[in-house]
C-alpha cells in the first residue's frame, strides 16, 4: 500500500495534467470493468519471486487469474461507470479533472503503467485509447429531469 501511495505521489509530481481523483477513478473504472461488467480476457497473473511456506495451501500455489482489457474496452467501461456514478454530470466531473477525450484515459493508464500501478500486454499500445468515442455524444444522453408537482 505504501508503495502505491509513493508511486502516485511520484506520478503527480511528474505529470500535473490530472489530479489524484482522475487516477483513482480510472483504477475504479478498471475494477468495474472486470468485476461488474465481466469484460476482458482472463490471464494468469505473473507472481514475481513467489516464496512457498511450509504450510502453504493448494490455493496459495494456484496462480491468480486477472482480466486484461483492451484500451477500447476500458474506455467503454469507464463511460458506463462514469454515467452510473455521476449521471448527467459525468462529463462535467471528468472535465474538472482534465479529462476531455479518450486519449486522456490512455495518458492516465500509461502513466500508471510507468510507475507499476497497472500492467500492459505486448499487444497493448497507447494509440488504442485514441478517439474511441466523442465525449459530447457519449456523455450527453437524453437525460430527463422530473420535477415533482409539474
């Protein structure tokens, strides 16, 4: 946990385009994509320097599964997550954090990859986040506000 906090602080010092909230939100969007939307392909997580204890159980010896998403899948999942979290204010919240296009999600993801907070596969590239959707059309759905008594 301390290593993650230190990595985030280094990241925020190095790249000031996005606040901490933006990074947290993208990580939450990734978790939402995997855990709620069930997106991505299952892969076996690499376990660096796995040390076995004498009383290790079979579960301890089984490689952990994780899901890998493409840039496009993550952008789509983040859009759904943002709408679920913020409703018709989703675009405004993201803009407040400096996120105005899907390329910004890519910038955030690749910044986190650089400091070890996210992983990428050999097939991933930064350009997979480019122009996945237009923010104006993706976040400005036909929201209808109902006012009681009218």
